[in-house]
C-alpha cells in the first residue's frame, strides 16, 4: 500500500514538473514543455483564432448579462457556474465592453483608436491567441501540480526559507519557478487556483500574484534584444533577478500588500501542513503530507473534469477582461499625453542618476503600466545612449505590473487586488527598482 501511495504522489508530480518547471532548450531558447506545446496549439488554431476569441467573448458576455438579470436556476444552483457567470455589475460591464471591442477590432469599424494595430489590433493578434493556447494546456494539466502532493511536499521543505524572507508558504516557490521558466500567466493561474482551494490567505495570494509572477527568461531576452543590447543579456538578467528579489522583500512589508487580510477564500480553514510534528523531520513530514493529498484523487474522470473547468474558467472569465483592460490601457498610452505628463517629475531624478537623455527616458517610465514591451520599443526609437536603454529595458521588466496581461489577469482572477492596488504597487516597484538599476548600469557601462 505504501508503494502504491508513493506512486500516486511521485508519478503525477514528476509529470507536472516536466511540463511546468523543468527547463528545456527549444529553438535556442530556455523554456518549459508547456510553453512549447502551447506554441504548437497556437499554430493549429491560428487560422481560426479570431473567430474563436470572438465566440468566447460574446458567449461570456451574453451568459453573464442573462444571469445577472434573470438568475437562471441552472447557473445559480451550481457554485462553479455561479462564480463564473454571476460577477458584480462592474465585471458585467467589462465583459460587455469586450464584446463591443472584439466586434470593432475584427471588422475594423468605429473609431480607429480602438482597432488600430497599436491598440486593439495588437491585443487581438499578439496577446489573446497566446493566452488561449496557454490556457488550454495549463488549465488541463494544472491538476498535476495542484492535486497530487507536489506543493505540499515542496511547501514543507521550503517553509523555513519562504516564511521569514518573503512572508509566504513554501509552496509559493513553485508559482515563482513556473513564471520564471514559462510565463507569468501560469504563475497567476497557479496562485489563483490555490487561493480558491484555501491554501493561501488573501494577503499571501496578493503578494504572490503581484510579486512572484516573474517575467520569463525568454521574454526577458526579447526585451533586451529590442533595445539592441542582446550581447548584454547575462548581466541584464542578473540585474533584473537581483532587483526582483529586493522588491519581493520590501513590497510585502509596506501598504497596500502589508494591509491585506490573513483570511481564506470563502471561509476555508488554514492548512497546517507546514507545522512539522516532533516525530518527523522536514522530508518525512513533506512526504506524508504529499501522500495524504494524492489519496484524495482516485478518479481519472475527476482529473479531466477539473482540467476542463479550469480551461472554461480561464477562457470565459479572463479573456474578456484582458481584452477590455489591455485595449483601453494601450489607447491611453498611444493616443493621450498622460504617460508623458506622468514622466515629467522623473526628469530631475534621472538627471540626478546621471542618465543621458533623461527627458526621452522619462516618457517610457510609466507607459510600462499598460504593456511591458512598449518602453523598450520607445527606447529603441528615441534613445541612443546604451546605458539609458539598459535602464529602461530592465525597469520595464522589474515593474512587473502591466495591464495588457498580468494586471488584467489578476483583476480577472479571484486574487483580492484592486486596480488602485496595482497602480500603487507599480509605482512602488518603479521607485525601488530605478536607483538600483541605474547604479548597476553605471558599473556596466
């Protein structure tokens, strides 16, 4: 019986590690298997992706509106469907706006500021197809990480590291690694699902979602290549890793994250798996907790049911939110002077930090709140000094909160973080990161 129990813990967990965590080389990039498989899915659905996205957004909006008005019994009697299709009226409006946006973008009707290739067009063509493909595979196979004891095992082993340094359970290290090697969306998905299952408090989920959903190695390479400094990738990545670590230590200790409540989602009770009894050491207690968790999953049908529910939840719950928020944020960035105005107070600071072309650099500092890639595109076009390009690229990655993807995903998830929370955390990360990056840049150039 012991061997069978160990088998149920080890085999699914190893599969999960191979898919979500273990680094592999693909076309010269370091990535994870789930990201590679997602690219294959993306190629398969590329010809129908626009129709698929439109169908998802419109169906989500119509069902949500119908449920909000008429409260049909089939939805209201199901906790899963009720949570998905009966949100607050704010999110009903967000989904309805998404339906309007998707129609305008696909058929290129209405104001061009909405459907142009630099606003709604880039969200539709460059972001949403990727999210659809990632969500399919990540949603289906996430139970391998969540349900068979891996997080319980790792959580026990790393509690003494994660708790004192980051104020987080040891299991949160899996979220970080999945983001780091794969994609920040995977980390947010992991965090949200564990929060809903009662493994994280509101405070812990907020900290992990806004601090540990790190930018992948692959995308970091794309950013530094965009500013023409690809040969600096190693010092660049070491810089953003160090600055990310500093942010992860500081931001959970100051508002708004420090003021989040240590309560669990919908009345869940605290899990005590990280309290090690005197009769066990860390390893044996971790194994025991992992086996106890794996015993709860005896049905292949239940495994796939949960996986399919994950996919539906992600597609119909998050895709419309990302479309609305991402498009709206890019409209502000591209067609209003708001981010240029916001950057003006930073000019004296950038000059104090002795960075050339301070005025041009200041205009990139806050536009990263809309999309992480825009600052690098702007820097490549308007800045000539390599040291300033390096700072802009590194800051855009360490700011982390950008509405076209991570921010939109957090707001669309169950993670208890508001839009204003995201604004404040973005500003905090900017203030913390900029001086450190500038100092390191002066050492390198």
